[in-house]
């Protein structure tokens, strides 16, 4: 009763043994210890003995912390203090505070117990005469129980650290695919086990835009790489399918010896499922941690889903607006879309952050939104404008700024500045503000270059289209005067991209 553990242990054969290291220069001590304790079992695990016969040999065996749970260590071996020197090495150089060290000596006078316990970080002190089963069992139970509890604390600490890191990575994901991949990667790291998994979701009946009621796989780990990105429930591997079906029927988590399936239903009625398969059993606290993690990422998934749908709606509205404005101007079809693509390519080439590139791709097509305030008679003049018409036409930059600058949405605020500045010139000879050089926002400088190239190669009511080579020659000539020379250089280095773009999206 004294040594009964609080938890119901798993069968000993299914768990790895406790690693015990005996360090002693007497062969008989090794033999007796292993013989007496060969059938010892604690917490559902047997013991496995390793043997070293000197302090130097033990140092070579102790290559990393956490290799052994318990060390039975002689004091006097190749030197009078070889054992004590090994204790310092383990604690101070190897930095292993968890392994339990029991010092054993046949000459107590050479290493007085009180002095050794005070001076060295050991966990017990015994004489070699104490080699009976009862005496050694006491040492093993107390040492292994302490080691087990320390490791539980260590796993909890690492689990907390991994949880925080996992949620951070998940929240940093900038789209649903990346989010779901992060879930699977971080769930495996969270538990400290090699794991493979599948992440899926089923939206409620009101999510009309997302095929409600249909379960869709969002991400997989390499073991399930054969699944399509949006595989249906019927095509999942049987263990995964059965786990998900049971989760949805019971609306609860469940697990088996080597897997854990998480279920979470959000307040909006969307269901999120996570299946993780392990190569060895996981402890109860690890399964609980995975369940909490899955619940948190399910909520984050729902928020990301709402954000992505809002962004998609915003992008669609901007595209429709740009196309509507283009339809009443002299621009050919697809102009605003191509300007957005060229602007995004340039932004990526100058190492703008991914989020900024995405915003510029949406905002650049609105560069001429001010045309909404210009009469058709001026927009579609089949030739050069007279001074009065030109002045009126140049007013579209201010009109675009006034239309968009009142919005607090980042994409529209960016579009407002582009609309206002995309006719400024690097040498300061542009309009409407006469800005010069870097005073012109980078987004506007990029859009101005993209707009110029596409306008040159597009047909107008007053002229046929120019060749791409002619447009690039004009860019080269205007570098440093009309255009930012660094951006002009980047554009001229990406002629292959432009040729492919116009092959896919011809201007006429």
C-alpha cells in the first residue's frame, strides 16, 4: 500500500522501461543490483539497466540530458572523488536537473554523508551494504516517483510554451489554407510526438456561399497527402471517416489507443474536426491539451473564414467598380485588372510584405476612379485634349482622392492615395501636387509605372496599340525623370513576366 501509485497504470509491456545507470568499479555490485531488481516495476513500467565502471566511462555515456531516470553512483572509483566530480558534471555541465542521483559508497568515512548532501546536488546517500530487495526498492520507488513528477512538470511547461507558440502561429496565418496547415503542424509539436492528421470543417445551413452541410478537408499532413484539398467525407481513409462520423454523431471528442479526434461546434453552428494519429500512446493530459487547442483554433478558424469572405466581397466589389469605370473610358478591356497584376509583381520584386502586395493588387485598379466625375465627352475625345479639357481631365486625381479618402478601410485608403498621386512624376513635373521623388508614395510610383505600360500596349479610340518593346523603351527613356529609376529597372528586368501576362490577357 505504501508504494501504490495514484493512477491506474497501463500494461508494462506497452510502455518503455525506466532507464537506470549503475556507475561502480565493482562488478559484483552491478550483478547483485540487477539480479535483485530485475523484476521491479513502477507506474506500469519495468526497468532497464546500463553499466559503467568508471567516472570517465559514465561521462562518455551521458551525452545528453534526459537519457536516464536514475543513477546509482559510487564515490570512489578511478580516484577518491570520481563520483562527486561526476555529480558536478551532470548538474553543471550537462545541465540535467531532473535525473535522480543516489550516491553509494563502501567507505563512508571518505565522503561524510552530511557534508556530501550539503555540498552536492544528490538525491539520496546509501552504503553499498544496502543491497537487499527492500532497501533497493525504497531507493527505486522514491527516485523514480520524483523523476516522474519532475518530468510531468517539464512536459506541462513545454506544453504551455508550445500552446502559446502554436496559437501565435495560427493567428499569424494570413489565409485559411495556411491556417489549417499551421493547425496540423503545431498540434504535432504541441504534444511532442510524431503525429499525422487531417483538419476538416462542416459549415451550417446558413453558410450558403460555402456549400453548407458538406464536410470539406482543409489540410493534411504528409501521411495523408493523397487526399485532395477539398476531399469529401466519403473519400477519407476509413479510420478518419469513422472518427469524424462518430464525432459529429456524438458532438464530442473521442479517442483510441493511437489516435485522438477533436470536435468543436461554434456558436454560429459550424463544426470543426481534427484527427491526429500517433505512433505511440499519448497521456491523458496531452489529449486534454489537444482538445483545448482544437477548440481555440476552431474559433480562430471561424473568424478567419468570416474575414476571408469579407475580403473576397471587398475584392469583388472593387473589381466590379473598376470594370464599370473602365467600360465608360477609352481604356481597353482588362486594363484595370492587368494594372493590378503588374503592380503586385513590382511590389513583390521590391520585397514589400505579402499583406501589402495583396492590398496593392486590390487598390491599384482604382487608380482612375476619379474618371467617374469626368464627362464622357472628355473621356472619349478621339485625339489630343485642348487646354480646358486637359485641365478638367487632370481633376480626376483630386476627384478620386475625395471619393475614397473618407473610408477607414485600409485598401480604400491606399487606393485614395494612389488615385491622388499616380500622375505625379519623379522629377516633380507631374500633377496635381507637383510631388518629387520619394515624396510620392511607393504604391503610387508602382501604379504609375504599371498604368503607363498597360496604357501604351492597349488600343485607344484615337490610336492603335504600341508594342510591348516600344512601351519598355519609353520606360527606359523616362527612368529618372518620369519614373522612379529603381522601379523602372525592376520592370525592365521582368520582361518575361510581362510577355506571359499579355499572352494570357491580351489587350485586343
